[in-house]
C-alpha cells in the first residue's frame, strides 16, 4: 500500500520528468476522447487515427502512473473516484474533465496525506490504506447507483 | 514445537541486558536509536541523559526486554523528520530497518552505526562492545558481557550429543529458525537439539508441518506446557532478536478490479453528451467556459492551500519562519532541513502523484468508455508494484536508495510492451481491457511468487 513517508527530493527528481512526459501525452488526447464518446466508427470518420491515439494514451498512463506508483506505492481509488466527483460539475466531455481531475486528484492525495499525519495513530497509517478505506465504500455506492439507473 | 521452552531460553539472554547505574558524568553524546535491538543496548549501556529517543517498539513488553526502562524515555517512530529534529551525534540502527532515515543521517554527516541481526552469541558480545565503545563507555560492555557469560555458565550441564531433548521454534506461517541464528545458539546453550538445524535448515526457513511431525520433537516440559502461548499461528514473532520489525513494507499489489462493461448504455449516454458538445449542456451551464474557469481556479486554490498545510503538519513542531529565514541565508538548521528536505518533497510528491492519478483516471474512463475504469485497469501500476517488490527482496534497495522506485519504473514498462503492441492494431478496446486484466493477474502472481521465494518470514 502506498505511502509518502520520508521521501526525498531524489524521488521527486526521478519521478517528475517521467510524470511530465506522461501528462503531455495524456492531455494531448482530449479531443480524440471527445470524438470517441460518439463511438469508434464515428471517431475514425472524424479523422482520428484511433490506434495512434490509444498508443499515446497508454504510453502516457505508463509513464505517469508507473512513475507515481514507483515513488509512492499503490494509492487506490483516487483515479476512480475523482473523475466521478467532478463529472457532474463539468459535464460529460472528457476533454473538459482532464485538468479538473488532475487538480482534484492532487487535492485528494494531499488531504489524505495530511489526514494520516494529523490522525496521530502512533506509527503512521498508510496513505493507500486510508484512500482505500474511504474509496471502497464510495465505489460501492457508485456501483449501487449505476444499478439503480440501469433498472 | 517447544515454543515456550525456546522462549524461556531466549528470555535468559534478553534478561542479561540489565540496566546498569550511571557510573560517571554524562559523556557529551546525544544518542538516537532507530531499531528495537539497538534500543536494548542503548537502554542498557548509555547514560539516561545521553538518550535522545528509542523506538516506540522498545516500550512493548511482548517484544522488548527493556520495556520498563523505555517507558521513561522519549520515543520515535523511525522517521527522518524525528531524526533531523533530534540533532543526534550518534545514530544507531539496524541493517534492514528505517533506511530513509539512516540515509539522511549519513548525508548530514552524523555518526551512524548499523547492526546486522545477531546470528551468534559472539556477535552479541561484539555488538555490545561496539555500542559501548561508540557511547564512550567501554567499561560497561565488559560488565554486561561478564553477566551474560555468568548466566550461560550457570545453565545446567547439557546432556551429551544424541541424548538431548529435541526442540524447535515454530513461528507464524510455518517459519522456523535453523543453524547460524541466535535462536539456534540459545537452544544449543539451553541444552536442546534444534530440529531445524538437524534437518539442515539455516536461519529463517519454512518448515512444513509434516516434516515437523516426522521430526518427533519431544513433548514440552509440563512446567511450560501450561503456558497460554499457542504453538503456532502467533501473530507476533518471538521476542527473540527480531531486529527486522519496523521494516518498510513495499507496495503490495492490488487485486484487479473486475470491470463491469456497460458499453451499450454508456454509448447512449455519451452520445447524448457528445451531441451537445460545444453548446451549453443544461440550463444551469449558461457559460460553460466561465464555469470551468471558476472550477479550475477554486481547485487550484484548494490544492495550493493543502500544499502549504502539508508542509506545516508533521511529527515534530516546526518554527516555520525561522526555517524559511535559515533557508534564505543558506544555513542548514534542522528546521530548514525538515521543511525543505523532508516535508517539501513529501507535499510535492503528494500533489504530483494525486494529479497523475486523477488525470489518468479521467483519461482511462474516457478511452475505455467505462465509468469503472481507473489507472490500474491496464495493469501498469500492478507491474510497477511488482518491480518495486523485486528490487526490495533481491536486496537491491540496500545497495542504493532509489532502487525501489527505479524497479517500479522498470516494472511499469514491462507492462507497456504488450499493451503498446495491442494498441497499435485495429482491435477493439475490449482487447485492451482483457490484456489489462491478464497483466494485472500476472503481476499479482509474480508479486506473490517474489514474496514466496523471499527469505523474510513476515512477507507471506
């Protein structure tokens, strides 16, 4: 489970460049994602080379998430919950969701990291444990709501 | 099988670490101990006034022989922040514990002594001498060693080889302790024949239950049989020389989340959304751009506030203005070090990691057109965790401190190779999801394999 205890600037120096590459790749795919909401065929007919878009986005995820997990360990549910929390505020176009999701994710992890220090549980609670403890019930709620909508 | 007996034998050694009265004026020494075993030696050998802090584990009477002495001493949790704030001139730690804190102590030029978990009585004697020497109290080590040897000599004469009662230590997860270990030395000294040693096992090893039964350990002495200690499945390791607690755990893999594919419905929903792209989506969104701007501004403000708050909160109270002044003038005070070398990277990493997770989550949900997608769905993070686990359990992380994140990055790229080759083809997005599920379970299996093969009894 993830944690941010005793990380140094070396960790930042190792991860930040890879994350930056990943972010550029991920943010460049916004328009294509909008088109993709219309379906793969439509997106293709709109002139998006879907194979290349997919490759770019997957490479971007690998760079950014790989670097993040490498320095902090797995911090679950942030990537799942944040877009859902923000989607009602920005609407369903993926491109408009990207930057708010990034900022929201930053806020959530910082807040959770403050919480594990503030809770003073003796040896610190692991950050990944806290996000999963809060995230898992939220995930359940989400699934239940989806079920209701589907019926 | 005779856990209580072995425990008893070991208690003899733990009890040897007796507290000595302060003989002379305090040497000009500020000692911090970051490891349970060095705690015991510091509490026994150092002047009380020289002890800055010992670990919180030293107060736990189930694992610490000196728990009563530790009760009146300040404690630490082995974090770098506490270490820097304490400004010690001597740092004692274990070879495998609190690596980040010890790395920072070295970088700051503090005197650091690292100790391997002792594997023999001679090694115990040597470590007692080393610690006493470093504390400037060499004479106390001889007193302590004499007490140890006196107790060993007072043990009843062991039966001749071949007639000794057979015993072994059987710990949680079926782990036993064979030759070349302190526990084996304790069993020998107490007059037992260690079954694990006879079976050719060394150090911490797995002992199958069948082998244990076939080895016919002698029934426990009724004197100890009444003990309330269960024979196996104890959650805590024996109090014996377990210097490996407090060891940073590496990232464990997360099980893959089964993704519920609701493509048809989502397509309907997204189509409705996409049809109105560029136009106000609903009545309240009269000006989408302005609202987006407001949202972005407030999120950015919140992130900045949390970033500052993150730098202000920590284990030790910090005079922030003094730290900033020191930093400005290029002075290296503990406060400046804590703020800039420990809390700033932590807050920065929190922000960067969170942004990465949020962004890639949004991208994945868009790309896979699935509301339950998240960054881990392609297996990249599971493979990164596997890479870090390998770096940890092969001992690479002891050689250089960034081996762990480096291993993680290598792991992540192992996952990209198959994903990249799939993404370039005209296959459907389902193929990617399936490949992600496969990579996730493969990474999980590989992580379990690495933990399985590792010699650490607490890993499984």
